[in-house]
C-alpha cells in the first residue's frame, strides 16, 4: 500500500512537471528518488524483463549491455549478455558491463546493490512495473532518460486507445470467476496486486482472490474449494497440470470438471504493450471454456 | 485415569481439527457433510480435505514423537530427536534429489527419503566414533547438527541451481505442511509407518535397558547391537515416511517425550503409546492453527510447532535442571 502511495506521488510529480519541461530535472522514480536527467544513457543494464521489453519497444534496445536471465522478449534480447538474477543481483557482473545506467525493478532487496552502484558513479532508477498504469509511467520516465519521449508518447496513446476499446467491449454480466494457481504444494494463488489479475478483469472475468491486497498468497485447498471458481488459470503450456490428478484437489469443482485455461507466454506475466493482445486471447480462451 | 484424559485430549484435538478451517461450517452442516449429505463442495471439504488432513497430521505427529522417544533412549541424551540427529535433513535431501531427478512418485518418495536418512545416520554414527571406540553421545548430537546443516545446504544448492520452478518450490514444501493430505497419502504413510512403529514398540523392554547405558543393558541380557541397528533403521523409516508426506517438522519429536516422561515415568511400554497420542494431538492442533490463524492465508505448520515447542522446551529444561 505504501509503495502505491509513493507511486501515485511520483505520478503526481511527473504530471505536474510535464507542462513546463519534458526532461525536467525534478523527475522522480517509483521509489521517490530524483532521476538525473543530464546523464547519457548509452550503456544500459536492465534488471527486469518488463524493463528490457519496454526499452526495446522505445527503440533503445541496442543500447542494452546487460539483462537478467529471465529477459526472453523480444527475441533480440537474447543477444544481450545476461548478468544473472534481477532481484538482489550480482553487483560485480553488472559493473563489468561498464553501464552508465542500471534500471531496477523496485524492491527492498535491491537497496544494497543500488547503493553500491551509486558509489561507483553509475546512475540507477527503480521502477514498479505491476500493471498498465505502471507501464505508462515507466514509459514516460524511460522515454525522458533515453531521449525517446515521442515514441513513449505514441505507444502510451495507442495503449490508452486499446484499453478504452477493451473496457467498452467487456462482455455483459459478471463473467466467470477465475482462480490463478501458480503453485500446488502449498497452493499459491494470485491476489489483486498482480498484472494477471488486471488482465483477468479486462477480459471480463473476476479473480476469486481479488480481496487479497497482495501479488500472491499461500492458501489451503479448502479455501479454493470454498471460493468455488468457474475456471482455474495456470501459467503453463499444458492444459491439464500434473497436480490436478491428485486426490486432494478433487475437492475443487473446477478441477473435477477439468475447467483449466492455460496461458503461456510472457505477455501474460509482465505488463507490456502486448498486453491488450493478451486480454483478447484470454477472452477467446475463457469463451471456449464456457461452451 | 491419565489414559482416559490422554485419549480424551487426542479425540478433542481430532474433532477440533475437523471442525475448524478457513471456511466456517456450522455443527449441523459439518455433521451432515461427514455423513455425505448436503452441498457437494462442503462434503468434499469435510470428507476429502479435512478428515484425511487431520488424520495424517495426527499420525505424523505421533510417529515423530515415538521416533524422538526411541532416539532419546538409544543415545541416552534428552536432546535427541529426528531433526537434531540429522535424520530429517537426510530424509529431506533424499526426497529433494528424487524430486529433482523426477523419479519416485507417491510410493517411491519415502524410499528416496529413507535412503537419505540412512546415509545421514550412518555418517553421524561414524563421526561420533572418531574420538574412540566408545560412542560419545555429545559428539553424536553435534555430528547430527553438522550433518543436518550439510544436508540443508545441499538442498539449498539443488534448489538454487535447478532450472525447473517445481524444484525451486520444493523449498516451500520443505518448510512442512499437510497440503498434500488425501486418503491416498494417508494410506502411503500408514503402510510405511506401521512396520517401524510396531518394531519400536516391540523393543520397549530393550529400550528401558538401553536407557540405563549399553554396558548395564548387556549385563541384563539385551542384544545391544541388534537392538540398536533395528531401532536406527526403524527411526529412519518413520522419519522418512513423515518427511515425504509433510516436509520437515521440528520440535514434536523433542518436546513430546519429555512432557510424557513427567507424567508417565520412563517405562517405554507405556511411554511410547502415550507419546504417540500426545504427539498426534499436538500436531493435529498445530495444523488447525496453521490453517485458521490468518485465514484465508496458511502458515507452514513447522512455524506453529516451533512457536509451541520452544517455550515448552525452555520450561522442560528448567524443571529438569532444578
């Protein structure tokens, strides 16, 4: 919640500064830290798949000199050397790339490394990329840092149009209730503060754990059975996960009726400008399941 | 009288375990669901989730307590338990290796865990003999802690390096819990646990003698070496069965035998069954707390047993020292 407030604050500051000067000196990142706009962004290390994809979308992909091992989109990202994990990353591997900018996913586990890089004179920025609103904010900030503000503006405008279209074409009625199961033992489900939850509501369905104000939660099977979702969503390429055959899961109606929707692909697990396409695809998959 | 109280405690623990849960069901609804009447989902929650889960927690708790009681007599040290002697760690490592190699299945996992537990106890035993031909129980316990730490770091290495997310998530499973409980896993556990439980119970008299010391036990006619081998293997199998259905759960094996000795004395003929009942009751209640305290979120049950076990342990050490 605190980070939400900070994010809203950062947004307010950003919006307030915009009319005066696009590359305003006083822009702040999602952690509330001022962003140094006078630094060149020629050698960038991105420590989040969503940021890597955003930089490529802005046309700044060729300036990337490092990425995480999870950055798998666009395919060109594979040509950028990996520095390992993005959370609590290896500071030596990053410094070895001689970056002038390092871009982090906002998390307390990165604070130490951010401090170490700042001491080395490397500029850093922390971005929270959990939803479409975050994506738009991040595009504006990275557009300013990399000098691609006009591209960021175009992409954001198109995204706004797409989101408006999706909202106006939401199927009538409450829609099916969906539980997103990311792990089975112990059962871990996706809560309200997750990109997948946003995708599901744009697709005209309801996350049955929307009351959980967190990205994910460990619950018991009993809770899932009681909330009785119409469909189980799994991030996998198989439409029938191994655990669904286990006897204890038969207490869940959607498991007994084999109501699974499998979403595969990075457009579902991180916010990007491909998001509206992901919503369209999920609508089709949910419609197939309710037939 | 004390048996009646103990049985009553066990029954109450089981009833509470079935009655409470994240979904609040009234007495009437519960009773209907137990008899198979009412809403299909409610019946499934009570019959296919809660009943096997509470039964499994009870069986595992009882088995851990019996293992702890047997080990404490075997090594003549009140601090012995499956966790501190490295048995749980070895069993966990065996299970994680099997999961990483994707072999085993429900029936094979306990065997992989048994392999790990036997290796661990053999290593611990060998280390304890380094100082001489006589087993030093203090070195034995330290070796157990060291081997347990080694197993934990090996598990950490496998989990960190494994590309498959399901192996990484085995870390969560190792924290202990009964989310895997079903009538099938209860059957698996029952089959693997019944033999060592019977073996340990039949060794009640030799355990009484061993608790006096190996030399006196020999003079009093016990076949010490055979008894020790039998008990170590039985303890390993019980621990392996428990770890493979519910992960690593500490403190039950340590605390329960002590509590029972205060009331029941030191004769294993009655100590072992009493420890089984109280250990079962404790773990069934601990799991009920884990499921409901922060519902709909669940806690790892090992957290709850530690919260109950550590203060009880401190209390026991104090009464024991004075």
